[in-house]
C-alpha cells in the first residue's frame, strides 16, 4: 500500500495523490489492519536506516477511536444517501412514465 507524507512525515493521502509535494512511502498492506482511511491519516510514517517503514500514532487513543466512529458513520450516511437518491430517481421515472402513458 502506498501512503503519502508531508515534510513532517504526517500521512496525508493513501493509495494515490495529486499533491506533488508529498513523499511516497510503500508500506505492507497489513500495516494498518482494517481501519478507516481517516484513522490512517492519524499516523506519521518514516523509513528507518534499512528502508523499513515505521509508523507512529499522532493523536490520543480516545481521539483515534472517535475519528474511526465518525468515519464509519459518515460512510453509512453516504450509503443511505445513495440508496435514497436511487429511490427518488426510480420513483421520478415511474411518475414520468405514467404521465406519458408508457
């Protein structure tokens, strides 16, 4: 997995970036386990003398958990918005079809 760090080694982007000022660091896929991207951005990442990535949490564990909870809720909200939008479009299509006698 690729992470991108700023000049202070804070992780700013994950996977890809459009910011040319960031440094690319390759870390093993298992490094962060199954945490949200917002939580990954709570870490700094440096390379040791052997070129191995070293990560360090930059926030308190309590804040880290709150960020994860908020990110998971945001993702659930986005899924609900998508489902509602699809339902509205489907209903609008049906009304239009009925109006046109289709």
